[in-house]
C-alpha cells in the first residue's frame, strides 16, 4: 500500500509538468504577444511555479534520507530532503496567490467590462 501511494503521484506529476511546460512554452515562445494581457501574465507566473513543484512531486520519497521509517523508496540524504521541502513550500505558497490574483483580476475585469486600461493600475 505504501508503494502504491509513493508511486501513484508520479504519473500525475508528469502530466502537471508537461501541461505547465506547454503553457510556459506557448506564452514565451509561440504567442509572446499574449503577454500584453494581464490574464496571460498571471497564468504564466502560476505555471512557472508549477514546474518545480511538479518535479519535486515526481521525485517524491526518493529525496528522503535512506532508512527513513515507513517511507518506500527513500534514497536521498538530508540535503536532498531539505532542498525538496524548501522548493515545495515556496511553490505551494506561490500558486494559491496566483489563483487568488486570478480571482481578483476576474472581479476587476467584469466590473470594468473587460477594458484592461481601466484596471491596469492594480498590477
């Protein structure tokens, strides 16, 4: 059961990484002109933080120190565990702020009939 839990998240982490990579690539390389809109800049920022979080989710228990009780696949050391934890805390804190920024943006956009020049000052 622990093995299933430890490895069940890996395909989801891969999907998350691939989708965030596509969004970042799409906005920075293919459709750079979309970054003129606040909505796309918020989405870009959020997906930039999803990338390292997805990587740390994929690495999962592998970064935990060898011999950690009740953890299947622990193969790292204290340094890898601390680094992974630091990245996860930073990214886990940033993504909800981007989601809330998206909500605030949506509120301002609806109130101003989607005329960005009326609410650009909040950025």
